[in-house]
C-alpha cells in the first residue's frame, strides 16, 4: 500500500459548502441579457443613453421562464444592471432606470416580473449586477460609490424573494486614462451573506469559478479543489496572512490544469471552487437583429452540455430577448429542441432496479449496491487503498445503451483522479472510456451497444473513492 502524500490528503479533505452543493445541483440555467443595450443594438453601453429608449411593448417574462423550463433548465439569472448603469428595477438611488422610461409610464419593474415568472415555472432566480457603472457620477470616488453600489445591491437582495445566485463579472473597460474604482468586494459579499445566505456568489466571488473562456469549452480534468489564489476574495484576504503560500505573479484562469497533484503541490491553502461554463446562444450577449441567423445549432449546444454538465461543471446559457421583450423564434426553436433532446437522452435510467457488486467496500452500508440509490447520502465507498477497486453493474438483461452517468459523493470531497469504464461484449471486457476526474457528474458517451454488464475501475484516487451516482441510458 503506497503512502498518500500529506498535500494529497489535505486536498482530499476539502469539501463544498451547502450553498455550493445546491448550486451544483442546478446544473443548467439561463442568463438573460436585457436592458438599454437591447434598444441601442450594442454590447457595452456608455451610460448616457436616454432612458426613454427602453420600451419593451410586449414584455413577456412568463415566456422567458416557460422556454427555460421547457429547455431543461432549473434557473435564470437576469442582468438587472449592466455596465451602462441602467436599472431594470425602479431603484431609489438613480434616475437612470425603468422609472424614467416610457415603458408602463415609468411604473414597471422587469426584475419583479421576472422573479414572479420564475416562481410560477419552478425556476430558481438569480441577479447580475455590474460593479462597473458608466452612468453613476460617484463611480471612481471610492467609498461614495461603494455605498451607492451596496444600496442598489440591498434593493435586489431584499425585494425579489429567494435568490440562488448573485453573479458579478470583473469587466471594466475604462482604459489607462479612465476612472479607477476600488470595489469593496468584502463588503459586497458580507451584505449578500447577511441578506441571502443561500445565494452562491459567482465568478467575481468566493463560491463559483469562471471556467476561463466564453466558448463553452471545459477542461478534460475539471477539479473543484484548486489553490486559493484562483478566487479574488481569498487572494485579498491572503495578503495579510504570512503562513499562506505566496500566489504566483501571473494567475491564469484559462490554464488547462488547476487541480492535479502537480498544480496543487506547492500551495498550502486550497479551496472548493467549482467551475461554471457560460456561453451565449448567439455571437453577442445582447440581442442584435443581424444575428437572427447565427443562433447556435442544437448539436453545438448539446456538445457544450455534455462537456460542461457532463464534465463536473455547470452550464449557464445566455438568451437575449428582443426589444419587444420576448425570446426570438429562432432561439425558441433551438431551446425547445434542446429540451426535447435532453428528455430523449435521459428518458429512462436502465440501471434502476439493477445489481451492483464491488471488489471492496468500507462497510455494509457502503457496498456497490449503494451507488444505485437515489438517496444523495447513500453511496459506495471503497475504504482505504482505492486504486484498482472495481464496480460491476448487472442490468439483468441486454439493453441498447450509449451513455453512463457517474457521480462522486462530493460532500466527502473530490477523490477520483483516473478511471476506466468497460462493457462486456461477447464475453470479453471492452474499454469504452478512460478519463481522469468524475466530481459531481461525469457523462461518458460512446457508440450505442447492446449490453448487460458494465465495469468501472478506479485506477487512481486520492484517499478513497466514492460513487453516489451510476446511471445507464
């Protein structure tokens, strides 16, 4: 039995918070980019647009929510204020909002309508608030702006029900001669934790990490346990902690390896910081009529789904409504097809009511059979010395199958570093997949085969191995 190095044991002990677990279970959700840019046909507004331009005469948030639900999504995040500073709710702290628009004679509130529609269609609701504000005069003044921003944040955190996510990006295009504003990230996070303790703070925040690109590409090995310096908040806090490994001079969020033994070996502070893949259904994030014929096809979206949700990340898909306030029929078509495809792909779990045996287990509560349970805290546990441990699934009969879904019990950490999947064909084990990480979810796809037996081999794991999900489709 080889001795596990201490730094690997430490990595294996890092676990997600309850809010991170709930966020991970959301898996696939929508971003809705809508605002003054929708009416000026731009991506980044300059902050001096006339609020009267905002007039979505057929605004239909129920349509947004219904489409998201039918596409197989579980949540929706709305751009309540983009970089131009225009607010989709009647903020008490600026006139640059729906209150000054023609829409509903200034008495409308897009955030309220969207939150209500999400509740009706069983979607979780989240908010995006841009810290960069090109309209607000106090931007760049330090404390005065931070106070203004926290006031607006408080409005969103208290008036629209439970939020599953508060999404911040780090975008700022001020340039070398532009205004410099030091954001009070610690203060923003504190306010969110106080008023919406269950909300995950994403991207420029401590709970969820950006995957590093907007092309919908996930790493081959997506680790949820990474060095602390990949989170801004932790980085700021670390400056005063002398016992923490100094971050490298250049931190690259797009690096292909963030969490392998090699990547974490020299860092004595690790965090649970899972990845989100964000991509737009069109080229741009806001609606542009010239992009009506460049909506991503179903095949592309399904590939992104399998390479994000199916590779230990989540999938945030942006859908930009038109100036009328509705999702365009081209986007609609693709989204409905996607929902139908997901339903076909995951129609019936053929591993239900099957038999799972193992080559080793921790105790009688954690045998191979436990991996087939739908109870989140019932799972197979290898016990110590997991390398080479095997699970064999007997479906009881032969079925046509092209996907196996695996998941670790991440409440006890992310442990699996390498695994292989086999099917028994004509009496012989044939290798279908050889991968590295599993994490919350790994979907292994292969050409359809008629098969009764599958075998999972844990080639390498950190301290032990767990499987809480083993499904066949």
